[in-house]
C-alpha cells in the first residue's frame, strides 16, 4: 500500500510550524536540491518529476500502474522529522517509506515501514513487504480530518524505535515499533492502479541529533 532544504528554497521553515528550523544533512548532499530530483532514484523519466513552479515532487501515472513504484533517496536516514503537504487523485493511494530498502531495482519496489495516505489508510503505519499493518489509524478520526482530493498536512517523526505520524495536526500514530529498522531510504510512492497523480509540496526535513 498503499526529505536540509534551505529556507530560501521553500520559503517555509520548521519554526513557522512550531518546530526547529530545517537544516540539511550533509551540506553538499541536501535532502532535496530545490531544482531537480538529483539525489533521488527511481523510474523518474516514466513517473516522477520536479515541479519548479510548485517546488514539489509530482508522481503521475496517467495510464495507471500494474505495480507499486517509489522515488527513493540515494542516502539512508535514521532519526529525522519530515513534513509536507500532499494532494492526490481522489480515491488514489500513496505513502512515504521510511528507513526502508529497495528490493527490486527494476520496478523500484521498496520494503519497510510506510506512512500511508489514501482511502481508509490515511495516517496509518504499514509494513510494505514488511509484515503488513503495523498500526492502523483510527478510521473515525481519519474521516473527520482528511480532505479528500485536496491538500493535507502530513508529518512524520522517527527517533529510535519511536514513530509519530500526524495528519492535519492530529496524531494518528504514536508509539514504539521494535521491528522498525534503524536506518534506510526515504521513498515516495505511486501505488498500483489508477490513473493517478500525487503531489508533495512544502517539504521540510531535519535530521534529529545532527
């Protein structure tokens, strides 16, 4: 199922959200360049692009997909905070893999924990090829707060084995997950099915403890 950026790139800071200002991993290896998808890998020419106008990652499958595919960071990350706004085709399904691994470089299928988006899975923590659902969000809460077909605010914090997911400011997952890997790639998902499009913008990323 089913990310530092310099402030001048996005014009948005963690301080504005009540969180620490974003700084970027290695100085010469930022989470995103703000210009293109350098530092990332996947089936880019087929399904992914950097939208300079929106300063956003866009995944699009106008004819649909027969498999899940991901845009994956070339770097691995451990403890971090990640926030963004996400909008997708109504009824579509997406997510963000954290501390994961690429298990198929032909399709760029990933394996590991996934912070879910879409349908009844919004705000849940799912184990993609990793044992299935790790923690389901409360469906009643999700129905109350999700904005189908519109922009939703999404944040992820992973420190040690503790993972927290917030959707539109409400906590949907907050707990210890002993089987969670200590490090791995971060990856944006296009789910099988469709046609579909998903856009991630106002992306804020900060490694914790760096």
